[in-house]
């Protein structure tokens, strides 16, 4: 988890059984909410860490599966949406 205040905290991970999908949740003053995040692979995606620099600049890192192994996954929050970088 990482946040800029008690009303702006991010948590990341994965969800799913046969194929993992990224999971990002955001805590605001009213509680936790799931936030849509990209999944570049159909074979499995997982986020392992997050760093929030400001309310419009957060980074999440992990990996995604390919037919030949795993690749680094980096996602960025711009204040509106998460995108793969």
C-alpha cells in the first residue's frame, strides 16, 4: 500500500483462479473502491507493489505472462485512469 494521505491510499494485487488479473483498490474518505486497471495478457497479470507520489501520479509494478515466460508490468495513474507504460 501507498498513499499521499489517509484519504488517498492505493493497494494492488491480483484476483482470479485460473488466470490472474490485476487488482487495484483506492481508499478515499468514504472507504475502499475497486478501480479499473489494464490487463495486457490473457495468460495472467499480477501487481506486486505501488507508490503514490501525488494524488495524480501513482505507479504500480508487477508482471504479466507470455507464452515464453514473464515480462515486467508497469502501470501509471494520471488522476483519471490507470494505463500500461
